[in-house]
C-alpha cells in the first residue's frame, strides 16, 4: 500500500500494471531496445490482450523474459540498484537463448550448426577476451587478453607467464584478474569479459570457495565485479582466438606481464577476422 497512486519512477502517471511494465519510459526503453517497437504493442489497453497478442509469434520467449526483467527492474529500482540498459538487455538476450535451447528438440530435426562469433551478443560496451595456456616442456603457464570496443577496434592487450607453475587453472584466473584490472585502470564503464573456461566461471560464481587454494585471487575477482557493470560470460574457443594467441605468446615468454599498447603483428589478421564479424560453425 503506497501513500500515492503515482508512479514512483517517472512521477507522471498512475502506477497501473501496464504503466509499470510497459508504458513508463524506464520500461518502454527496454522494450524498444530488444526490438518491440510496433505501435500495436504500445496501444493495447487491456493487459490480458497485450500478453496474449505478444505471445502468439516466435518472439514469445523473448517477450516473457523481457517482461520478467522489466518487472525485476522495478524491484531493483526500489532497492536503489542501478544496472545499465546494456547489461539488462544482455541478460534478456542470454536468458532467452538458454530457455530456447533447453526446449529445442533433439534428434528429429537436422542439427543446426552452432554459430560462434567473437562478440556473441552484439554487446554495446567494451569487450575483454582472456585466455590461459600451458605450453612446452618443461611446461610453462601463461596468460593473455585484450580489450576492444564493440566494433572490434583494439584498445589494449597484455600477456605474461607465471613462474614456477604449470597449473592451467591458475593461468585462467590470473588472466581474468589482469584483464579486469586493466579495464578498471582504463576507466571502462560497461564491460563484458569472454573466456572459455567453465571451471573458472564455476569457481567465481559458486559460493563454495573458502578453502580453495586460489581463494584470495577468486575473491579479488569477485570484488572487481561487484558494483560495476562488468560481467563474465563463457564463450566457445572459436570466439576467443585473439586471447588464445596472446596466452600462447605469454606462455612462451619469460616476462611476468607485458602490456601491448598496440597489437603484435601476428595478431593483426585475427583481429581483422573478429572485426569483420565472421562466424565459425561448430556442429
Ligand atoms: Zn512511470
């Protein structure tokens, strides 16, 4: 029970259901951004009809996930949490992909190639790709990564090796750590970090790491992600080839960490492939 019927976010209209989840400019911006732009979508005045009309085509999942996040964002507003539009839309798209793929029937239809490209979700902020690598004999653990804008323009990169370690997990956590530090140092506001190790993603997001040997490093990474529009996303290795190159460069060097303010020559063709948006297929 609120003391006033007026919308607490815009202060312009009564806070009806449709105002909250669709018409308030905070909500309508999200709908526009994920592609619901038809006038019909915004003119239906009956909530039942609106939901029914919007769940009758192939965008049903996107609509329902959008609705969930739009509502969730109301709650976030009340808790003073601020997520950027980019981060919200990224969450909407990735939840939609997960739900769609969970309901895809296996076997009966010809398997679709999975298309992998460097900037998986057409993220609008800066992109960080990182990777770890173990090479040679005796084995040398190295890491590397690079920051680009969303058009693929190279901003900065780094590579290095870890003395006295042959542990790929340490290499992977170290590269995430250095990549995020570099983004913070460069004043990046919106960031998605792609990497291809599911093991490290689990260690960072699952809360059972108190006794893990790398607990300090994992906590440092969590601290850097907190309260920033930074997030980590798994990518398949085909989408991560530039970072893979830098990680191998790091593993074959004897430098603990080096910043590449301009790209090494051998990285240029890989950067060009990513920037041109070429897809790799994976059956
Ligand atoms: Zn409003």
